C-alpha cells in the first residue's frame, strides 16, 4: 500500500506529519504555516481528544528554553487537519522543529512525533540577486545545427545557456548553506560538479507575469574548502519555448529568452551571514545542448561538452559576460507544491529491427518522460535519433497525432567507448521509441524509460476480481501521472498540453482518490484565479494561453468546483478563502449576462459535452445545469466562510436557476403521456446533469431515471457521454437503484466503452472513445490523444461505488465516512484503501460459498477521529454477524436501520469484519 505506515501498536500512533500539506518543506514563505498529522490505532473507538504543538528554533548555541518559540499548551480537539501556526512571527531562512503530542479518550498521553519546516525569503527586499542570462547581442555562440531535424519551427530555438560563478570560502566554512534559485524557463542547478536537488523542469509552469516560484536547496554538504563553483544550465521551457497549439504564436509567449536568478546564503558559526547573488559578475556560454524544447525535443552534440565547467579550477576566460536582464523580484514566491521528479524506470519489453535499418522499442506502457539510452562504440560525430509515439501503425511509429510537436531527441556522439544520452529539458508522451543511427545492434537493456511527473504521493488503491476493471484503474492512474506535469494538462504528447479547467474538474474526485494532490491543485488554483478577466470570467485553460475568450460552461465553472472539492476532501479552508471572491465573480458574470437565468449568452467557445458519441446534448441544458451548480456551491462556500448575506443571496439564485431549468427543459406532464420527466434533447448527459445536480422535481425523478436507463438499454447497454457526462454516469445509475446497469457499462467491451480500448491494448485512458476502432482504424489526427484522463473520471466510482469508500454529504476531510460496498456485476470481490486527512480508510467485500446461500464478507477500517455509517447489502439483515458472534450494539457498533435488503450500522474508529447472507443479484 502506498504511504507506508509505522508498525502496529496498541494505542494511537502518529504518522504522516506535514506542514502546508508537504513533508519537511524547505523554503516556505507562508507566514502562518498549517500543520497536520494522521493517526492509526489497533483499538476500536480510539480517537484523539486533545493535542499539544510546540515549535523550536534549530540553533546549536541555544538551550532548550531559548529555542522554544511556540507552545499551544493542551488543546481539546479530535483531529489534526491543517492547524495554523499562531506563534511569534517567523524569521526568514530559518529551520523550525515542531512536535505534536496527542492524548486519547482515556486521557493518556498516547504518542508524540517530530518534524521540521524551514522558511525561505519571507520579505521581497531580501532578494539581492538579479535576473541574468545570455547577452544575445555580444555572445559568441555556435549556430544551431542545420541538419534534417531542424524544421522551421525549431530553427529559432537557441542553445542552452551555461551560467557559472566561482567564490572562495576564505577559510570560513559555513555551518549552513542554502541556495534560492529559479528561472524564467527551466533550469538545473550545479555546485562543485554535482547536481543539486532532484527536481525536473523546475520551476514548472505558472502565470509567470504574476508569480514565479523559487526553490530552496540545502547545499551545506556540497561546499569545499577554498574555491567553490555554482552553475546553472538554462533552457527555454514554457517561458520562451513552444507551448500550445496555435502555430502562429506558440513560442515565446512570455519572453524572448530564458533567465535565471540565484542567491546563496552562507551562515557562519558566529552568527554572521554572507550572500552570493546572481549579477553581472557571472559568466555565460553555450555548450553541448544545441536546443531543448518541451514539444520539439532536445538536440545534444556531445563533441561540444564543457568538461569541468561547474568545478573549481576551470578556466572561463573565453566565456561571455552574463547579461543582467531584469531586476524585478516582486514576482518571486516560494514553491508551494512538490516538484516534477523522475519517479520510476521502465525496462524495454522488446526491440524490433526494422527493414529500413532503425529499431522500434516497446516499453510496454504508455508513459510520460524521456529515454535514457546507453550508446556503445559510436564513432565521433555519429548522429543518433530518438522519435517517440504512443501507437504503432504497420509496425512503425504513429506520429500524425503529434501535430506540430516533433518529439525528437538527437545525440551527436563524442566518440567515447560508452556514452549515456538522456535529455534534461524536455519530455514526451510515448510507449514506443524509434532509434535510428545506433551503432551495431540495439539491446533492450540499453533503453530505459524514465517516468516523470509532479511527485504527488500515491494514497489510494483499488482492486477487484475482474482483471479488465483492474486494468482500467491502472490506466486511469497512468493517465493521471502522465498529465500532472507541473499543471494538470489535457495530453502529454502533441502540441497542446494545456491546463483545461473542465478536464481538471471532472477528474479531480478521481485524482484525490489516487494521490495526495492537495498542494498541487491549491497552487494551480492561483493560476486559475489569476486568469480571470475583469468581467469575472474564468478562462478555459490556466495558465491562460492561446484561448483568449471567456471560459465555456463546465470549463469556467471549474474555478468554482475545484476549490470547493479541495475544501471538502482535504479540509483546506485557505484555498476556499483565496478563491472565494473569484468564485462569486464568475457566478455574477454568468448571471449578469443571462438575467432570465437560462445560460445562452457569453458562453465562450461552448464545447458542450465534449466528444460525446452518437448524441448531441443541447448546449443550453448543459450550461444552465452548471449555472445552477455553481450558484449552489458558492452559497455553500459562503456559509462555510461566514458570509451569511452571500449564502442567502446565492442560495436564492440557485433556486431561481433551478426553476428556470425545470421550466425550460423538463417535461412536467403537459405533453404526451409518458413524456413526464423528459429532459430536452433526451441525451444521457442531459439526464445525468439534471439528476446529479438535483434539478428534477422530486416526483419526476423516477420518470427521468426511466428515460435515462431506457436510452442506455436501447443502445445495447452502451454509453454516449463525453467529458462532462461520463463522470456522472455510474454514480447516478447506482444512486437511483440501477447499479446493475452501471456494472454492465463497466464490463461492456464493445464500442463505445472503457473496456473496448483495453481490449485493443490501451495502457492509459484515450481522449476519445473512437481513438482507434476495428472498423475505421485511427480517428482524425487533428485531435486523437491516447493519454487523456477525462474519460477516466469513472475512477471515483470504483472507489466509492464499487468498493464503497465515500464521505457523508455534510462531511469535510472524511470525518464522517459513508461506506457502501456494492455487490454487483461479475465481481466476486472488490476492495479499496485510501489515505484521508485523518488516516487510512478501507472498505472491501467478497462472496464465499456457504451451507445455503452465498456468504458476503465485508471488512472496513475507520481511522481514529472519524466515524462511519456502513450500509451492508444482504438478503437477510438478521443474518449479519460481526466477527464470530452476534452483532452487538456496543463495541463501537450501533444499528441505525434494518431495511429489507440492507442493514445500516454506525461505527467508531477501528477495523471491523462482518458476514451476512449475500444480497440478491
């Protein structure tokens, strides 16, 4: 299970300590960082009743009393979710050790644990450094190569800059050393010949004109006596490279060339400090990397390597003087989420030599990242090319769907007996690699796939008795990993890779199950808010790029839906506070331009239910449904934040929009008999939106469900939903008594269905249901990604609707679990585990032969501090047992309700094992 926990103990055990939703963050600039911890216990009913937090300076010359700066004393509280530091103002560049103690229900001191966080530069006037880079007017750099790989798109790209500065410690070795660095572009930091940190493509992509995150590094152990050298390799990245899909202006959206800013802090034993900052004293020149672009790829001529350039003793007299390009440090903020990292390596599954002389390598998994290629025996100047693709066509790479992205890496050999080529400043979406120009026979062990994504810790697992459903879950997870590269992108392979809000909001519930994405999305929400226009319209994509119109229905609504879901899932009130004004401005924008409450005007590019198949949901139905939903969420957010007048106003607006939806789109019985409950357009998505968002009058809900299920049945139990409707499909059916139909869709393996792509070899979620079909082959390459997460939003239902882990509608941070295992389909067992802010929650069920009817076994785990309502499906509620004995109404179990086919019990924390007569199927 991800997130390994301590060995079991009898009582409460602390684990998972975080500060600002990160483990031991280095370089925070939050003035009041929030501390969290989780609990586990082998005892039922165990819970935290109180806690004590202390924080102390990390300073060797102070005694314990002097180090202690904050002590909450004992506070009565049942959980430890995002508790804000409220002690004296924090100092910049200072490490703080914090400790939490907890007491249990027996008033015993149950456990204690320690962690730390370190502040960055809390005040902008502490920046002494300036932005530096290449002086394009005077730099003597080699012209980029002019071979056949250089198209018109890549010819303007410049060689990567190498920037260096030497400094002498002067006999005073510091007790602590930190580097604060970032780039407009992407960079790799070096110190004395060694790479600093493991972040890839740092600092990532943000709304650069508003905010550029800087990274902090502990380099205390990398310094040497005498001369030291700090260096940076600097590439275009998102700042000045190719981004997006508009070939007229897809490069240099933000600036003409990359820039770096670096500041080194040396702390000495006597308390004195020395700063070393990027300025005009630094030196610059090009090296072996002739260009590096996120879409086009990387070109390395190893003959022009600069051996020793980042080490002491190197002669840089032939280098250029670095140019001071900007002095504005007002955009700098400490990085607030985990960086992009290489998290896994994939061995090549096969290498096929093609008649044309090149080799095609299959890594067995559609992945995102790059290749590490070992080259043996290449003569100096030999050109080796790597091209990347997700699919094959007649044994060769299928490249048409990349559009203008070249996804090509080139290495010119130095002539060394063994060389290793691994690009540093690009990434690709691919399963297959074409290697041409390789000397001799390429061996599978010489090709390694390096998986790269934002390092959001995996926190959930789903598995069941059906291997196709397991493969679906795995495909969903690979799609999430591959598209969470600094921002939540739509696809990782072609010339797009944008942060579409609708894709993100429909997939967010699934993403939160699979991984801890709290910090990742909270940071990205700042880009969403920054992209809002003066009229209150959110953008379609964030950072805002390529698409200048206001956000479309379901797209712009992501700016409302995402912070609300983050609050409910993680208890992150701060992301709600930061987003609230923007959320209200969006709803006001829609309302202002649609005073009759049917959303027809200012709909942006109005994508409808994007990529639905064999159906056309009326756009006004979809738009008005989302108008109602956003108004309702804003009313709920206002209530949480104590904005009572707003809560009342937006609550009334929601009711009014709901009435307008019913009047305009719901047949209330005035037409032909049997039409009651019909939604205009009659599509699956129309019904799903109306039912999920509670827009159908209660007495017409059964009729609307009947129309929905009739459409699915009439299509041979096939779906028609696109990006917007697909997430609602199985949950709505199950919630209205048709879990059998939800399971039928899950197991369906003919087109269109999830399993159809799996049957044809998919290892990630496809962008469209018909990305490839037996009848037509590949869809139009104009839009045909084979790694898109949107249609994988069914993953939330696998956790919640199959295994049964969910939370009560009024719950926040899973404090009140609703556990509802759903026995159905062709499954004989299913189970899931999920890390919640309080601890591990689990739910699983299995069927077993009995002396009479089949026996159902249900196992659940409720973390300390949480409670749960468990629904046990059974043909005979009287047959329910817990462990080996009668079901007690004690020991943390209370019977809430006994229904004909369900027993409902209330549970405290702990692990429980139930058995019962299996439900009727």
